C-alpha cells in the first residue's frame, strides 16, 4: 500500500502539528521538504491552489491542505487508513 505524502516546510508549525498527529496515530508517511525540492513545491501548490502547507496527499491521490487535527483524523478514517474510534 502506498504511504501518505506530506508536502511541507520542516519548521512550519502546521506541518509539525500534522507530523506529530500522524506519528501519534501510527500512520506512516513520506515527508517532502518544499523548501529543498522546487518540483515538489510546484506540485503541492498546484494541488492546493495556494502556497499553503502542509499538503497531505493520500494513497488514492486525494489531498487536504492545512488540515485541523479533527479534519485529518476524519479523512484517515474515511479512507480506511485508521479504524474508527
């Protein structure tokens, strides 16, 4: 199964919050630093239609931008990445 991909900036508080939540939930993901990878930054901006980050891309290629903890957990559950609590 493909992992989630999180596009973001390593020092961004929204990314750090999202990273911590995914780690606490035991969800594996790949991080792509958009400050170091211009092509990845362009992809994230195209998906999000904005320069906001993080952009969380799910295995089915859907995404969510700057998710709240609740919104991210809901998406993870809806996509069967997390079991319903």
